[in-house]
């Protein structure tokens, strides 16, 4: 059994990468909204979607059986 903090399973490293991408997309969409390039309606659709996907990923990570 592996230590969860040092597990190098593909699904663990993918989740860290995905979280970083979600934060990046959230930041870029906020910046585009502030600059007037996307509407508030679009931004209000993007951020809850990202939070929901991140939460589902976190729940899936906790179901790991390999470590």
C-alpha cells in the first residue's frame, strides 16, 4: 500500500493538473469579464461549472483504492 501523499498514480497527478487548469480558466475568465470581453452571464455560467467539476474530482480522488 502506498502513502497517499506520495502516490504517483495517474489519476492523482491528473487531478492536480486539472485543479490548476480550473484555477487558470477561472482567473482568465474573470479577467476577460473585467475587460469586457465576455458577458457577466457567461462568467456566471463558467465559475459554478468549474467549482462543480473540481468538487466531483475531489470526491473521486477520495474513492481511490490503490493507496
